[in-house]
C-alpha cells in the first residue's frame, strides 16, 4: 500500500491543519463574537448609527492601503463598490436592527442560511446552474428555519427573525456582486468604496428614518470601532489564507461561525430551546452540504 501511494502522483488529502487554517478558525471565532457584541451595543444605539460607525472605521483603516492607487479609480470600480456597498448596507443594517429584539445565537443561526441561497440566486441572476447539493442545502436550511420558529405559536417568525432572514438575501446578493466583478477591478479601490458607501448610506439615512444620534457611550464607540477593525482584519486574513486553502475547506471552517456564536451566547446566558438547536444544526448542515462537490472518478 505504501508503495502504491508513493507512485500515485495525485496529491493526498491534506488533513493537517496549518497556520492558514488556524487563521481562518480564528476569524470565524471573531465572526461568531460579533453577534453578541452588536446585540449588547443595540441596547444603547440605533442600528444606522452603529453600522455607520462600524464601516466608517473599516474604511479609514483601509484608506492607507488604497491611497497609493486611488487616483486610478474607474467608473466601473465606483459602480462595483457602490453595488457591493448597497448589499452590505442592507444586509448588516437589517441584521443589526433585528439584534435589538432577538438573541445573538438566533441571529447567527439564521444568517448562516445565506450560503445555500448564493448558488440559487446565481442561477437566477448570472444563469449559473446550481449543483444538486445546493438544492439539498436550501431544503435543509428551510427545515432548520421552521424548527427555529417552532417555539412560536403557529410556526411564525417574529419581527427580528424575519428581518434577519431578509438580510440573508442582501448578503447573498453582495457575494454575487463580488463574483460579478471579480478579476475586473482593483481590489483595494473597490474595498474602500464599498466600505465608505456602506457607512455613508447608514449615516445619510439616519435623519429620514428618524434615528437620532445616541448619547455618548464608550460601549457603543468601542464596539463599533472594534468591529470596524475586526472587519479590516478579517478581510486581510481571508485574502492571505485562501491563497493556499481551498474554497470548500474554507467554507467548512466558516460553517463554524454560528457554532461559535451559539457557544459565546450560551456563556453569556442565552439558552436556546431544543427545537431551535436542532434547527441550527440543520442550517449548519445546509452550509456544509451546499458546498460539497462530488466528482465521478474514471476507471483505473
């Protein structure tokens, strides 16, 4: 067996977890923590102000990286960054708004449902036919959402759950927009534009939506600015680690985001009913299954 393995030129499955994988696990833990941080911050701030501060901080941190090439900003990059920024704004604002009324664990579990939605929306928008595993993922995610809603009378989603579910569509569209312009634009310039557009939309809509600037609070300032810094760090680590980590392997690691959010939420006192935990497991399974690829092997 050892002799045959030595003669086989195809690379063996890589089971060892190296620094890139540990880095992705680390940012997944950070992702899971963001839900709890936002949930607590929403007790003292409105969602638009918080999103504006969060992504404004991230834009300021991204500015030094984009500044040397900023003069080359094209109309296509401005359009791409604006469209992606619109998706980020809708997704994160709805998610943040919902965290005023639902727990961090519930938000994370429902948000994870965006993964199986991406290939379905790609089919509708980009005409890229999804794999059969994508449909299985959607079915599992739907079943999971029903179980999360089960504690409520009539299996109806509450306002917070409904807003979070809508936010998954915006997040999925954001990913599709990124895919649409991938390889056609400068990453540094587009990243700066999308972060800045998200922040400007949030601050600009505060007055029309009737949201006032909250009283000064170190909790809000440190949470928003800290999450902005985490956003910049997460993007950097993802770009570095995914040069050597396959998309499927990375997605399996990212599937742990709601798990970490659930663990941290439980430590903070969030107790989910058994049906909601079962629904969360189905959504996590949906994330994993939707990214699996089965290839037919030729005969030896």
